[in-house]
C-alpha cells in the first residue's frame, strides 16, 4: 500500500508507520524554515493556516510578469555593431545597436554605375 515502516536505531518508540508523502514533504523543511526565519509567511490565527506576506505576494507578481520585448531591454557591456562605440545598446534585428545609431536613419548606398562601353 502507501505505508511503510520507518525503523530507526536507538528510537525508544520502535518502528512507526510513515505515509508515502511524508519523506517528500520533509525535504522542504529547510525551505519552510527559511520562510519562517525571514518573515516571509505569517500565521492566520483564525484558520490555523499560513499565508505569504503582502510584500512576498507583490514580489511574486513582479517576478511572474512577462519580460519586456527584446527591443525595450538595454544591454550594457556590448559594443555597437554599427559604430563600434562601447555604450548602452538595444537589440535590433539581431544586432546590438546604440541609441545614436538606432535613431539615425541609415543612408542607402548609391547604386553602382555600370562602366561605359568602350
């Protein structure tokens, strides 16, 4: 079934029955202790339950929000692929481009002239 005997040496009570979920839940003990230690959970006195503090709820909402689009993120530590300047860049067309190069319109190259026949 879902029960097993837990035999511990030097346990005066002897063997005891352990539910199948208990070993998995006990692995979370360090995490649960950390939640208590850092004041991230609070007891709901009436219901005998625990809940996350309002501060933790707000942080979880912020972390769960979708990331901004790639062209809105600013990257530091990259050189602009257009001018080579070491400046804050944004990803545009798969390249890191600084704001100066990203806002300056790129002039198209002059069409190549065909040589005159001799």
